[in-house]
């Protein structure tokens, strides 16, 4: 990370875990552990149903609240979906878009990711855009092409001013929930490739200012090494964000 140029953001992605009662307990445990840790922004991306209660619970702390997905239409006959404006009213400030689990299990495409990202920005949310290659794509040597294309399509129609609210998370799919982490060199390399794509589209000043996280089995034991890399400006953390002590330890690693 380079804190002089850009914000470090440590975000938890709770995925489909913790109902409001469990969410309350985790936030209560987390609050004292992260007090005064002001060198990074701290976000928890929670299930939709937890957004209002977690937004209430984090008041008076530095924890920010995000959701894990957003629909691209403002309202209408889209059974089961949640709009960006609904999320804002419920208390969300951030929203994950294009997570690989959404792409893999729910048919999301680069085009719908672009629509969701645009809708999130229109409503004033801060999107966390996830990109990342499959193991097979890494093995074929096309990681750079895959993440570049995902990034370019997701950001179509987004100007430099709006990009300031976008965080990008590089999440190699083969490292998610597998316990297998990208090496810090691999993470730095691909985050740098993404930064290069941003530079090509928006110029190098904008690219140097954009926060690019790494996600994929980040945990207390590897966070410091990953975060020490120039192009890695934080983490998007799944499993380890469900344990207050582990998430706090990663936040600690981001203080140095
Ligand atoms: P894990 O940290 O559980 O590998 O999950 C990473 C992730 O998908 C965060 O969005």
C-alpha cells in the first residue's frame, strides 16, 4: 500500500453468514478491538437483512457498512431484488459488485456488473468492484487479459470524478475460500496490472489514487506481507472477517 497516495480499506465480506442477532454480537466484539485504528477505513459488507441493524450498531465507531450486491434498476417488477436507493436508506455506504460467487452461481456478466456499478454510483454508494481469474485462466497465462477485460467493461461510462468512489478488489477465484492465497508477488503484480488499466483510461494520477484491494484467503498470518506491497491497498476478507479477533488482527496489520 502507499498511504500517501490512496486510502487503505479493510473490508469484511460476511457472505451468507450471520442473521441480525449474530451480526450484533460480532459488531459488539469488534468495536473495542478496532478503536483508534485510524490508518485504514474499516467496512463490513453484510447480508441485506443485517444492513439496518448493523448501521445502527456501528454508530459512534469507525466501522462503515456495506451490502454484497445491488440491482441495477431503480424499482419495479424484479422479485427478490434490492435497489441502490433502498440500500442507502437502510444505512449502507458501500456495496460489493461483481463478486465471483455472483458471477459463478447467479449468472452475472461483465455487462450486468457495469450496470450495477453505475446504479450504485448514481445512488451515492461506494462500489467495491471485484475482478479475478479462474485457476484455469491463470494456468493458460491469460490472467492479465481476464482482469483487464473485467475492469474495462465494469468501468464503461464511468468518468474520472465518479471513479474516485470506486474501490477495486482483485480476488483470484482459486484463492477464495480455499485456504490457498496468492503470493504477495502475484497479488502485487495483478493489482499493478489493474492499476495500469486505470492509468490507460484515466491517466496515471487517477490510477495512483485508486484503492485496489486483494481478496482470497487473507488472514492474520499473511495480511502484513500482502499489505506491504505497493499495489495492494487493503483487503476484502471472507472467512476471517467472521471472527472479531482475526478481522481485528488484519486491521492491525494495516496500521503499519
Ligand atoms: P475468503 O477470505 O474466505 O477466501 O473470501 C474472500 C472473498 O471472497 C472476499 O470477498
